């Protein structure tokens, strides 16, 4: 969940590798 919105649903492996999840936790590159 990022800003109250579900980003992705799936297995832990799928979620861990999803670019939107990575961006939510680590921020986006400029």
C-alpha cells in the first residue's frame, strides 16, 4: 500500500520485484 492505494497483489516474490513497489520503498531515480 502506497499513499492508501494497493500497489500490487501477488506472491511475495512477484511483489518484491515489482517496479512500483521498489519505487514506493526506495524512491524513484531522477
